[in-house]
């Protein structure tokens, strides 16, 4: 009887031991799985180009999030409480520069965490002054953009669209890479390789633009949108004329509409470019008046939900831009 009890007890102990071991193993497994998820660098970005650069550098070792909901035209963007929570839990927050995302300053004041590394991707990249005051759209009171970045706190009237010069984009990739390495030095080589490969693609893109835009019959780029392509035009020797650099609540001035129409006619241009994510009502008006056709020129501030879901990247958007530019400017 006593022996039987001992056997039962031993059996129970063994069973319990196995159960506990199994439970521990399972809990270890869960922990491991969670651990590996947690090991991914949490990166929050403020603008589509930054998002795309960061996901190309981080690949499967980072969770990269774009703060702007896809399709949202950035000027209506206001960070929500959920965005603040996300930033609080992130390792890295990347924005372009204070001229592009003036809201970033206020948002960061609300961040409690000390582990969040804040990175200005455009740090040290000289911003161009408005050409002939075009960025101000003739409105000296302020020259915020329809798409949400107001420059009126920037007394120098600097153009924040630095990513549309691909040599600047390469510098931004370098800055983002440095942020990744600072937060996750163990994967330094991995991030470095990815950044190098991406920069090579940007170099190739630059070469394609230079070659593609070298022999065009027309050298005037007329844009029925806000002043965004100054860097691109400068780099490839085009004259850039934008309809507006107006503040979100302003309309393009009638004088500017007349000016754009005159330039189209004087240069015998058959195409007017329009910008992404906004109904091109004004551009349509000018096109109708002048007989020009419309072509999209994507500034890549943000992308549509459809493009986002398809995984469209910055380089693809720019390659489409090049095709449209070649058509619009009659390039060989
Ligand atoms: Zn813009």
C-alpha cells in the first residue's frame, strides 16, 4: 500500500515535472518569438520618401511606419493620440527638416520616452532660396503649401523639398543609416549593405534623369501645382515655373494664372504638369484655356492608398516622372 502510494506520488511528480517543463518550454518559445519581434527596430517616419528610404535600409530587421495615412494629402495631417503612443514606443523618429514638418517640434514636446532617437534626415543639406519669390507664390505674408508644410516660420523663404535632388536623397539615406546603426549597432553591416545598394539605385536614377533630360526640345517645366520641383529643375538645367507656393487656405492669384498661361503659349508647350493627391482643378482650368494636356509630376510627399498597397517605392514614382517629363518636354 505504502509502496503504491510512493509510486503514485513519483508518477505525479514526474507528470508534474513534464508538465512544468513543457509549460516552461512553451513559455520560452513564446518569449523567443516575442523577443525576436521586439528586437525589430521600431521606426516612425514623417514623410513618404523617409519611409521608403528607411524600409529599404531596415528591411526585415525593422518595422517602419509612415505617420501620414496613405492617400492623405499632408496639409490636413494632425498627429492623433495613437500617433503619440506609437512615437512613445518607437526607437527612431525620422523627419525631413523643420521647414517641412513644423508640427514635429510640438509633437516631440509631448514625447515622454528618453529612448526615442529623433533624426532630422535633411540635417546639413542646404535649402535653396525661392526662385524669384515663386515659393511665396507672390504672397509675402506666408508661403505654406497646399500640402501642409508651411514655411512662414522660416524667414529665409527656403525650399524644403530637398529629396527631389537625388544627391540630397543619398545624403538623407546616409543620415538615416547612421540612426539605424546608433540604435542597433549589432546589425551595422546589414544596414550598411542595404543603404549602399539603395544609394546605388539613386545614383542610377540620377544618371537616367541626366541622360533622359539632356536633349529635350523644351527646357521650361511648367507646373500647375505648388512650388516643389526647384531642386530637380536646378539639377538638370531646366527652368521651373510653378503655379503657386500658396498657403493652404489661399487660391492661386489671377495674375499667376495669366502668367502660367502666357508661358505655356510663348514656349509652345503642349503639356502642363499637375501634382499628386489633390484634384488638379486649377491646372485643368489653365489646360483648358491654353489647350495643353495634363501630365502628373509626383512630388512623393505622400502616396495614394492604392500605390501604398501595391508597395510602390520612391524610385518607381521618379521613373514615372521621368517618362512624363520626357513626353512633356519633347525629349528624344
Ligand atoms: Zn510640397
